[in-house]
């Protein structure tokens, strides 16, 4: 049997080849897409992303938060507490004794104390002293103009005491306000009591290694009561005065020092109950009863707390107190009116003393 050969037209063969190539291209494209789909992680599983590939950008919610404020700076450390102000103390006592016998018979004794305490801007000072002395004077017994015997009569030659307290408030190193009070008596000068108070302003004028100079201005009130006399009424007197003082402390060496001061009191009121010593009439006008007190002292250290002191005091009273009737006068004796100038004490007094001084602390 004869074999029949079939052949496709050329157009058909071209169509088959084109379809075949198209199928191959589609298959390759599908395989590539499948491979990519398997390698890419699922978008709904973000936890599966490796840590090293996690996004570094903060979430929008966290980015929107305000930045935290920086911590407040630490307060500076408190300044160190200053050391407590030291308290200054000083106390001294002094005394002297003089005894004579034989032709001259006398006994004289002096004693004094002083001290101060200073803490911060406050200073309190206290001082006191007394002096007492007697002498046995010769008294003759006379018969018909002839001395037939000699006797002794004791006479008080000194009898005074004084006490004073003073408070100083230091406003600055150079400026101070002060107030003081005192009480005293001097029977030989005719005053059974005198005292009062002062207040005012003190100024440090100079201070160096050798000198301390101060000046004070203030007010003084004094009250004086006098020794009673037969047949005479002596009323107490109140005096209001302006006060002025200048003083210096001079350091000659570590062991030796000198002090000096002058105080003046000028009466501002008319003393209606006082007797004018110049005229004998009652009443003393303002600025007619000026009083002056001047002092000079030297001290030198002898051994440890023991020192030697020398002092001189001068007192002036323009209108002195009435003079007491001298001891030994018959009872009831009084001053005659025609000798009224004899009835008043001297206008000045002095005191010279040499003492040993012991400093307690």
C-alpha cells in the first residue's frame, strides 16, 4: 500500500511555533514570580523580621512626645558655719597699805577691783574701790599758858568709796553707744552720797600698735547729799550736765602701759537748792558748777599675773559742797555767818596711790 505523506501549510507551522514560544515565556515568568513570592516574608508578620534588620526610625507616636527637661542644677553648698565669737574676760584687784607708829601714827588702806566681759558687740565693765585712813594727832593740855601734857586724838583723814558699772554697745569698730551708773561717797569732802547715771556716744579716734585714743560726748545726771551740820539745813541737789571726755591708752612695751583721761561736766540747769560757795546765797546758775576729773596711771608687769601700778587723780569742783565741822569741835559748834567762806570745802582734791595689781584672768 502506498504511503501517503501529509504536510502542514507554512502558515500553520508558524502559528504553532509562535504559540510554543509564548507558552515557554509564560512558564518562565510564572516560575520567577513564584520564587520571589516564596522568599519575601509575609507583611502581616512584622515580628518575624530579624532584629538586625529592624527599622531604626522611632514610631510617629514616640517622635511626637516632647523632649524631657534637663534635671535642675544642684544648689550650691551651704557656706561653712563661722566659728563662735570668742568671749573676752578680764578681772583685776589692787591694794595698798601704809602704817606708821611712834611720833607719827597713821593707818591708810586702799583697795580696788575692776573687770570687764566682752562678747560680740556688747561689753560690760564693773569697777569699785575704797580708801580709808586715820591719824592720831597730838593734842596739848594747857594750864596757865603752859603745856602740862600731850595726848593723842584720832582723826579720820580719808573716807571714800565708789562703785560704777558701764555697758557699751559697739555699732561699728569706731562708734559706740554707752550707758553707765555709779554710786559714791566722800565724807571728808562733805558728801555722804553722790551718784547718778550717764549715756552718750563714744568715738575711736586713733588705734595703732602704741596708741588708742577715744572721745566721748553725752549726758550726766548727778545727785548729791551732804553731811548734816548743826543749825543748818542742807537739801540734796540734782544736777543735769553735758559730759565731754578724751582718753588715751599708750603701750610703751609689752609689759608697761600708760593711761590718761580728762572728763568735764558742765551743769545745764540752775541748782535752786544748792548754795553758791562764792556768795553764800542759795542758787547756782547754769555753767557755774563745772566739774573736772583727770586721771593718769602707769602699770608694769612684775611677774606673771602680778603688776605694779602708780596713779594720780585730780578733781575740781567749781561749787564745792559745804565743809563738815572739823572733828574735835565741841558739840553744837557751827560755822559763823561772817566766815561763810570757811564753811565750804576746797575746790580741788588729789589722790596719789602706788599699788600692787593682781590679774585673775
